C-alpha cells in the first residue's frame, strides 16, 4: 500500500505562485505515471497535468504556459509549479500515481490540498 500526502497549497492572490509537492510513504515504488488532478466545488475532478513513463508532460489547456509538472524520486514522485494563478484555479488539488507491478497496475491518490486564489 502506498500513501500520498500533498503539501504546498494555500491562499494566494491572483497572479501569484504556489508549488505543490507530493510525498509517498508505505510500500514505495517508482511510478509509471504521475499526475495532478483538481476538483472545484460543484465540478467534476479534472486532470491538470501528467507525466507518463516516457517523460512527456501533458496539460489541460487552461493551465498551459502557467503550470509545470515535474517528476521527483520515489519518495517525492511529483511536483506542480503553478504561476500566474487565477481565481478559476481555486480547487482541491490531488496527486496521483499509477504503479506497474508485474502485469498489474495500481492507482494511488492523495487526500488533497486546498488552493484558493483570490481576485
């Protein structure tokens, strides 16, 4: 079992920056895919950014040019640098990793960290 814990969220003014981190504990493995999702009040959870095993990052259109996802090590698998934040970025942000063990894949989620952007 893997536990993921996010940190780095908080309250920031529009135009500001935050850096989210994700820490892993338990049975730690090198993740195949790492990603950040977010969920705003009344909305479905959406993929913000992801990096697959080939290292290519992908972003939702609304954050392109402002957010940067990066991979870390097994204990800190993924980061999200968020610049030029907008009020519409307000949401709970979740880190995610997909781990391949043998022929099976396992999905792990953090509990989320709140990001609030004031106008």
